[in-house]
């Protein structure tokens, strides 16, 4: 059986008891990325930047 692993940057929202409770309920393991290590979070950073550039900024500019 494959066990789910969640890798985060160990920010405050990932240290909360609610987060840990939900991980335990789902049977997932929590791993923290190393400080200053861009590899684990690099893909998400690129994705979030694309979302920001393609969706949020144009919508905000139209609103103004």
C-alpha cells in the first residue's frame, strides 16, 4: 500500500494541531523541506507565480 507524504516548508499553518489531526486522519506523513532548499518548493513557486501573472494581476488591473 502506498502511503501519502506531504512535504511543506514548515510554516506556521503546517504546524497547527488541525493540520496534524487531518494528516493523521488521512494516514499521511508530514515531512519538512530543508531551510533554503529550493528544490522541494520550486515547482510550486513557479506554478503560483504563473497563476499570479496570468490570472490575479490582470483581474486586479481590470478592477482598478
